[in-house]
C-alpha cells in the first residue's frame, strides 16, 4: 500500500499550513480527552460498590447487577459483609470485552 505524505502534494503554502495546524489541534484535543478520561479512572477507589462500579463500567446499575453479575461476567468480593467489585476486576472485564 502506497503512503502519501503532505510534503508530496502540490499544495499552496497557506493550505499546507492550515492542514498542519488542524492536524495539530486535533492531536492536542485527543490527548486532552485521553488524559481527562484517564484521570477519572485513577480517581476511582480500589474497590467499588455497585453504583460506583456501574458508573466506572459505563453501564446502568440494573445491567451490572441483573446481567453482568448474574451471568458471572463480573466477580464480586466480600469485604466486611459488603459485596464489592474491585477496580482490577472491572478493568479485566473491560479489556476482555473491548471491541
């Protein structure tokens, strides 16, 4: 497959500069979005209650408890009599079910 570089195109200097600036802006925006999402994940506790876990997984409380947990797709741990979901378990589920 042939690769085409912007330097190989016959573009005016002004258009070439606009394309480079637009690409740089898009790259910065994607980096900012990635960093913000990563910060949110770092702020989560090591173990979460069902509401926190559902939010972390990007699903509803009912989907988490009635589908994912019931089918054994998410494992629960018991801490002082309370059922919790570890962040590591949630990350494992997300990684295994990524598109």
